[in-house]
C-alpha cells in the first residue's frame, strides 16, 4: 500500500499540530504497523484516549484516496515523512505535519538560507517600507523569503522578494486550493511558479482562525532565522517569534519608537535578546560562514524601485513617519515625491490596467469592468503592478495609482 495513503488517512483523523503522530510512530515503529494495528494493539496504549482509539480502528481509506486523486488532477504534490524529499527541519518537530501538500518546488532547506519575515496585518508606512526593502534585500543577497502570505508585513516582504527576482515560500493556513486573503490570488500563483506554496491542511480546508497559529510553527521551522518587522504585543507574529526561539532558531526584530503601539512587540523582543535588524545585510552577515556560496552582501544593499514611492518616510516627523499609509498627510507627500512610473516593462494587459487608472483616484476592481479582462487576468495584473511599485492597495479593496 502507498504510504501516502496511510499518512493522509491518519492526518484526516487527527488533524494539524498534533504530537500524536510522533508518539504513534515511536510506539509501532512504522506507518504500516500503525494502520495494521487491531483492537488488541490499540488497547495496550494507555495514553491514547477512547476517541483516538476509535479513530485508529477506523480503517476506511476512501477519503484519503479521494484526496490523492484530487491532488493528481490538480497538479498538487504530496510529501510525507516516509519520503526523502520531506523537509528535514520539519522532522525535528515533535508535532511535525504528517502530510504536506504543495505547488511549486521544494528547496533543499538544509542547503538554502531561508529567512521568514512576519509582522502585523495592519502595517504602517514604516513597516511597509521596511518589509518590502527587507524582502527585496534578502532575495538579492541570496536568501529565500518564507512567510504566511497574509496581508500586511507578510505579503509585502514576499512581494519585495519577487520584485528582486528571488524566490519565496508561502505557508498557508488553509487548503492548497483556498486563497486567503482572496486579493493575494495572483501573488500565490507567482510564488508557486518561482518557489513553493505549502500547507499541511487537506484540499478545501477553509481558513479558520485557529489554523494560523498552528501553521506558524512550520514557517519558523523551515527558516534559519525569523525576522519580525512590525508587531504589537498581541500580534500573531509574536507567536511565530516564540516558536522560533523554542525551535532554537535565530530571531531578529526591527526597532521602533517606544510610544507607538505597532512596535511594542518588536521592541520587547529586542529587549529580551532578539537581534536587532534595520536592513537585509544585518541578517545576512550572520550566515556568511554557513552559506558563503549563497550570500552576496553587496547585492543585498541594492534598493528597490519601491523606495521612490516611500522615500518620503525618511523625511516625516515622528508622528507622520508612523502614520498609516492611507493617511491624508502621507498621500499628499507621496504625490510630491513619487516620480512617473516607467511602463516599458509592463505586459500589454498590465499597461491597460495601469493606464485606465488616474492619480489620486482610488478605485475598486469593478472600475476595470470595461477592459473585459478575465477575473484571473485582472487579479494577476493588479498583483504584478503592486509588485512593480506602480500601484498600491488601500483598505476596503481599493487601489491607487502611483
């Protein structure tokens, strides 16, 4: 029998983030023995609850076969602890995922410098600028950027990495076919083409809130280090930071003024021993000996085009410097600082979308209906224009031309 089927069968019974997989494997010695166990075998396991015992004795594999069939039909790869390509860092977890579903190509994590970048969804101009430049610099310097593709810091860092021509890994808190947030659909496609989109949740799993804290252990485990760019004390990024420390990983944080709520978490991390970072080179320098063949410190110093749109942040007074990116003051100053975007590198469809927009007039996706583009094409154009720094997203599903 295909071991994948058994691992999937087991995962469908016991869910994500469960330490029972390791305990069962240690008890029985193999995944086949776990499936072949009978009533007498299960009764000897004193630490197993009655409900878990009933699950273990349910040998129906129909759902597992359906999952495999769906993945094969939709070009989704499956890897389990029985496979050599299963990520080595995840084998070290006592709550390792029994199944990974992914699109793209998994790197050899032990041979690559993977840096996770996490932070708040409600980022400020300060956080946006740092996250984008960090993702860009890390990718230019030879690292792979790992994150959860959430709104805010996570996806901003990944967009920076993609704009630099680098690779990224997105770890989802939903099924591989469920895009969350929906506005990141085209971003997810791009990551799948140049990196990998990974999840431990079976297809069609919705993005339930409790999935994401469980998911975070994978983000930190796959990474050599985690960088928290902007986070308050209650941010989900703090969960990832604590997991990284428990896993023995390096932790970096960007500092911020003590009186601002959005940087209370990062400042606390630094006060408790996290390494301070203000640019990609601060992170990369720590791994020169280990990844000398991967790291290019000089390249990491390059600044992205996006810098032109946000360079005004360095001229703000402390209050406006940390104001949200859609504030009136920031918008007025950005208008003065932003230069006309060079459209020569855009595709024909991207140029249609860009030319349709007017400066200082935020629009929703409905605004582009007259272009008669497919929804997927429009989403891809919007994301690529964001990645290239031509437009920016605003709260409420609106976009503004730069």
